[in-house]
């Protein structure tokens, strides 16, 4: 079982990402997965005791003083892969 965390404040994007992950895992592997979705860093930090194999982290959150880099720093000593996601085009300029 692969444990995946998604932390994304835009609901439509978190749903899209979750559906894509399930599709890839269902079609291309013999694995199963469990996905937890968090809408902001504070929600993620409240459930911090759980460890994940893969973390999909938004970089910026509209209504939070924390960001995806803060989450990444808090999990940097754990095993697991961190993938940063963003719908902001200014991040890539």
C-alpha cells in the first residue's frame, strides 16, 4: 500500500490530482494506495503523526502564513518523496 498526501488549497486541483493518481496506480501497477487530502498547511500539521510515501505539496496557499516549503522542511528528516505542485504561472518565470 502506498500512502500519499496531497496538500492543495484549490479544491478542483486537488480532486484532479487525486483522480490522476488513482488512474495511474489502477491502470499501471499492482499497487493500491490511500490518499489523504489537506486543504491548507494547518490541516496537514494537525495530522502530522501519519507518515506518507509521497507528498504532493502546493507551493503557495492563499489563506495561510505557511507554504509548501514549510511543510517540506517539517518532513525533510523522514523517508518519502516530495513533489511540489502549483497552478501559478509566476512560479516558473
